[in-house]
């Protein structure tokens, strides 16, 4: 189901509604544009992440536009 909501697979049947409106999600960017995100987890692809790192993935606050601002991230999550 998440692969369909994220636009990785097309649904065989059924509809997706967002805020009461019928929507079509054809690609992940369509899902991202309506703030549906997915964190793919596979133990061999990435190291274990903390709760904060998992929550901010894809919307990391930065310092100087380059480095992740871990303090700002913690404040957002907790």
C-alpha cells in the first residue's frame, strides 16, 4: 500500500483521496508535493538511524545550507 501511496506502483483498483479530493499519484514527486514521504528501510543499505534522523529524513534543517543542524532537528522532533 505504501508503494502505491508513494507512486512506486500503480494501483490495480480503488481510488486515493486527499483532503476529500480524488488524486492521482503517478510518481514519487507527486506524493512528495502533497507531503507524503516514505523512508525505505533495508538493514544493508543504510546504517541504523536515531529517531530524530528517521523523522527529519528528507527535510533536514541545515547550518549554512550545507551541514545538518542536529540541535534544530532535535527541537523539531522533541
